[in-house]
């Protein structure tokens, strides 16, 4: 059976991925010609979406590691 450290590490990995993907989405939006408020909105939406998916995956896998 896998270690429970993996379940404890998943939220951290998710927050790191969302922290990295948010600014990248904002930069891509600016390169695409979006205004600054629109780019910030896209970055925030991407940050929230990645964090939500990471939380859902962690919640789904937690019963298998407890």
C-alpha cells in the first residue's frame, strides 16, 4: 500500500501548480492582446480552476490511502 505522505503532498503540489499556472495564463492573455483587467481575470480563473481540480483529486484519492 502506498504511503500516506503522497496524500499529504498532493495539496501542496496542487497549490504550487496553480501558483505557477496563474501568472502564465495572465501573460498569455496579455500576449494575445487582452487588457490588463481581462488578463488578471483569466489568471485568477486559471488559478482557481487548477486549485479546485487538485482539491478534488486529493479528496477522491484520500480514502484509498487512509
